[in-house]
C-alpha cells in the first residue's frame, strides 16, 4: 500500500519493495476490482529487481489510474550499473489485463547522471495526455568533472499512435506546431482527444483526418496529412480560434459523432491540425505533425 490509485470500481495498489531484506525482492502493483460489493485481486504486475543484484526497481512507488490507462513510477531502475529511473505506462486489454505500452525516461545521458529518483511522485492529466514526474535527488556530472545537484520535474506527453512523414511547421511562435492524440484507441470506450499545441494564439485552426498515404505540400506552407490514393480528407467540427496559450483541444466521439461512420474498429487514420499564421506580414498556412492511429 505504498501508493494507491482509485478509479470507480477499480484500484491499483503499489508495493514498491515487497520485502526490502531480500536481494531479489519483487516490486509489485496489484489490480483490484469491486465485484458485487467485494474487492477482488484480478492482476499482479511485477518487476523482480534492478541492476546490480540487491537494487530494487521500486515499481509502484507512485501510481495513477483512469479508464484503461495505468501510470507507475519506478525510481529504482538501473541499466548497465547506471541509474535509469522510469515511468511506465500500461494499457488495459480485454482478456489479458494491463500490458506495458511505454517506458518514459529522462533523455539525459545515463553515464552523466550520478543520482536520480524520477518516479517517486507523478501527476497525470489523463484528458490532456500529460505526465509530470518529480525527481528531487537529480544530480549529474558537468563536463569539468564537478557535480551539480538540483531537484527537477520532467513533463512527458502520453501520446497514442505514431507521427507520420508530415512534420510540424516552424511557425511565428518560433516553435514547431505539435499534435498529440490521447484517450483510448478502443471504439467501445467512446472518444479520442486531440491536443494541438505551440500554435499562434488567436489564429484560425481546424482538425483533419484521412487514410494514410504520401503527404503533399501546401502552396501557402506546411505539409497536409498523408492521404492514400487521393482519398477524401475529413474535417472535424467545429473549427475555431487557437487559445491564448497556443493550444486547441477537440474530443472526437467515436460512437455518437458524425465521424462514427468512418472511425470504425480495425481502420487506420492520420490526424492533423491545420492553422493560419502571419509571418513577416504575410498570411500563411501552418500544419502540425500528422499522427497515425489504428482503432480497436
């Protein structure tokens, strides 16, 4: 019970060091479901130990749970003798339970990290697909061989799908326009969330989707999402202005929306956001990266 996350009739309980006196003590996350008023254990996720022998991965030191997504901190993981603390993202699959989907790591070179505790605390915004991880012991070695210690927080995107050949446009905010797709790929779960960020505030924007193929450039700037064999490009309504923080969100209803006749289980789609921009006084078109997803 070192950490607990509750979501309706389901609960995740982290046991980051089942028996600290054992060299091979497992780290465990137990999944419980309330059935007929009784809590029953339905799954046990485990990590035996970390390198070297005697170290503990501490999987489940922190946990967060919502819907089909479980996020867990593992602040004791070591790889090749160096600290590689991890955030692990699991997805619930019908019949098999939670399966590891993604491992998030600090991008800094492990060989320069002297101490780290990333994953001792996590905060998850499931709707926006963002994970914040605290690392209060982060210490690294500078090029001059001195050491620098400071607490840091790392922010990760918890995205679905993969980016296609269309890259985000470098726009007037001096950033690349970015699209993240979050939520669930299961049509039965009801919705996907589209989050466009680093857009020019106040400009017109529109979400699009189509079947993947080869991208083609726009005369006014940007690359439009990959469309197979000149197939149709579908607009997601409503269009609207970019918010003052350079972001725009849209929830796609997979079962009840007007797009439900195309967004069917087993189909693959590319999603993208298109926006207007003004660069050097000229009106241009900008695009985010395109994200490829296959629905279940």
